[in-house]
C-alpha cells in the first residue's frame, strides 16, 4: 500500500512570546497533523504506524543537512483512525530548540513504517511561521513591540524592581523602574536609577545615574557619576564627571575629574587636578568646602570660604569671597581677610593695558614696587617743560593730610587732590585720579629747575665773594697809605 501525507503541518506555539516574557521557556515541541491514504485515495485500516521525523535545510530527499534532531531522527508510534488521520507532538523525545530555526528555510521529512509495510519516505514539507516561534529565545531583527514587565538579559541577575531592566552578568536591579544596561556586579537600587555598565557600581539614590567605570557610588537624590573609579556623588543633584576617589557631597556640587578631590559646599565646583594616580597623599587633593566655592584645578588647593576661589598649588582661600592664586611653589599661600585678592607669583607679575604688550606695569620677581613701562620707543609728541613754571605751580598746589572714606580715619595720607593737580598741570586721564608717573616727572623737573637756580645762585655768590675780597684788598691798601 502506498502512503501519502495529504495535509500540511499545524504548529501551535501561539503563547510562546507571552510565556517567555514571564520568565518561562517556550515549549520545545511542535504539533503536526496529517492523513494517510492508499494509492486509490482511501485510508488504510486504523492501525499503529511508526513515524520518523527529521528537519532538513533543503527540499529534495537525500540532500541538505539535518538540523534536528540527528541522523537517526525521532521515532514515534502513532495510531491512525478510520479516516487515516493522525497527530504527532514532535520533540517529545528529542526536544526542539531555537537553534533549529536560525534560518528561514526548513523542511520536515517524515518516514512512515507499518506492520508488513516497508518504510516509505514521504516528500519533505516546508515549515512556515509557527515553528519559528522557537526563536523567541533570541532576537533576530525585531521590529518592535511592548514588554509589559521586567526584563533580564544574561545570567546571575537579581531583578526585583517593578518594570526593571537588567543586562550583562550578575547585576542587580532592585529599585522600581531601574535599568542596568551591562557590565557585572552593578546594583541599581534607587527608584528610577540607572547604570550604563562597568563593574561593581552602585546607583542607590532615587533617579541616580552611573554611566560606567568601577566601584562608583551615586547614592544621593538625582546624582550623576559619568565614570571613573571609586567616585561618590552623595549630595542631592551632585555630579562627578570622572577621575578616581572623588567625592561630591555638597548639594548641587560638581567635580570634573582628577583624583581624591572633594566638593562639600552647596554648589561647589572642583574642575580637576588633585592627587595623581599612584602618587601623592590626601593633602595633594583639592577641596571646595565653601558654598559656591571654586577650585579650577591644580594641587592641594582649598576654597574654604563661601564664594572663595583657590587655584595653582597649595592656595588657601579660607575666607568668604577670597581669591587666592598659588604658583608652583610647594608651600601654602593663605588669605587673611574676607573678600581678599592674594597672589603668589614668585616669577613676577605683568599687567598689560594694550594688545601689543607695550603699556602696563611690571612687578619684578622678588621686587617690592611696580615698574611702569617707560620705553622711549613707546612714546611720542615730546615737548620740553618750563621748570620755573612748574615750581610756581607746585607752590600753588595745596598739600594736605587726609584719609580715604573707605578706610579707618586713623589711616592717613599726605598729598594733593586730583582736581587741583589736573587744574594746575593739565596732565593725566581725568580730574579724579593721579597717575604715579606725573608727580614723579613734575618732581624731577622741579629738582632740575632748583638745581639750575642753585647753580645760578652759586655763580652770583662767587662773584660777590670776589667783589668782597677786592673791597677788602682796597681797604687794606688805603689803610697802609695813611
């Protein structure tokens, strides 16, 4: 008797995606139904038949590779009814897997054997749609959809948060609506927290974020650590951009990077610098302790006062509003008053007032006074001065003792008023300031005039002396004649 499979295959895995999304593997079996008929189209008597199932990569008998289960196939004894109908659950003995359907073209080969009937290989039937639901264990070109519960990708995870997402290995998402995108041994415990990757990172604050790195801890409310090693963002809304062993504990504080730096004040900022990896001590770290204080970098700097600024090396802005700059010298330079500007520049200070650096003042290294740039080559419109006129005007200039209103009355000075100075000499930028170069020039010109007048007086004095001597001689001569 000749047998033929007249019906195609019916595969039932309609719940595979739903079941897998709830943490249960998809079924490893596939339902196949058919009908046996004789050569005349009528079914054989009801009986038990031996079916052998194999899945191939090609259509033609005797060609292609077996992708399931193996060359021996899976044997099942199946009974047909009076109409020749039969039903099989293939994979019952040798389970199917998603790897069987890693390609879109698969062919089922069935061999049927009955009592006193030799084995007959039936034409291969192509598997379509249903069996490929086995690929639910992987993602091949997914086109979208909604996953309404938590998701874990990888192994060793702890995923107890509501609607949490975990990938990588041995990560934990214990807060609600948290995500760990990858890495290992990371823990997103705060609600709405996230960790991008790395290892041994912790985001325990609500809405806290750790981008990566290792052993970083964002345990404040809405804190952020971009990466690095051993960093901590504890203050609410605080941020550590990177580096190592940095601590942003002040509310709204920020550390840009570097090593072992601390931002403790409200809105405090340490841009970087501090202790280098493998070298230095904690004293080399930078600290912005005051509210709204700033350390732009360097090493061993402390902005301790509110609104303070400390930069360079071992600068100490200990008072509110103090600005302290320390050069490369390994020694402290410390503020001594509120709102003070203090600079250590052991190589000197230059303040230029134009773009070509030809005007300004210089404090030389080790010097104690400003040197004004006075090169002849940067000057023009030269005119001589009248020394006698200057002396006359100096005599008219009122010189008095006084104190600045902004200082204690006990701190007195001696000098003219800018209005009188500008009125008499007509030099300077305005009538409220006196340039230090002008009194110096006037004084030198006056000294020259006094010298000239002194020389003239000396000449006149010599003449008078000569005349007196001549008179004495004449008197003596007349005396001898008497």
